[in-house]
C-alpha cells in the first residue's frame, strides 16, 4: 500500500546519498533482527531517549549517519519493522529531489511522512520518513 503522501517523498534516497548514508541502498540481511551488527548502536545509548519508543520501536543507528539515519526500528521480538530517516528542514531545498528511497533490509510495504518539532538527537525541526517493512495492520507491533 502506498499512501498519497508518498508523492512528497520521492526524494529521500538522493538526500541519503548526498549525506553519505552508508548502505542506504544495499540490502543487509544481518540487520533483520536486533541487535544489528556494528556500526549500529542503540539510540538510547547515544542520546537521552528510552530503549523502546512507542510508534517507532527499539531504534538503532550508525552514529556517523546522524542526523539523517537510517534508524532501524525493531519490535519487542527483535524483528525489523521499519526504517526511519530524520531529515532536518534546514537541509531541505526547493531543488532537492528524493527518489527511490529504500530500507537497508527487507521490502517496503508502505511509507509515512510526518513533521517533528525536535527531540533529543535531532533537536531542530525535521521530518520523519518511515519506511514500513510490515503492513499497516501490523504497525501495532511497535505501538506500546
């Protein structure tokens, strides 16, 4: 399922590449289960955030790719359910084109895009581009 807002995301891969996000396009089967291998680290070990964030899951990121990510989100059973890019609004330009954004592993079922005013780790206003590996009716795996 592709939600209508996907038309505005058509550009996230280009941003991932321009930010030097390693592995943004490569399939990495080793990240399908938590914890992913180095260089990924639990976000909670890098910034003041809980180990499990409702709606996102347990997040892991390569610190060298901050602030954009990708952030790998796992459910309580340790299965990868989403990949989130956090793109600061200050990095977005009118001529930016985000095309062919992919998750580091698994297939993408659908995409959500939402505004965030800022939080520990990405303090400035930004958008979350969430690539879901599970169907909409399974998003509840990270709800609580």
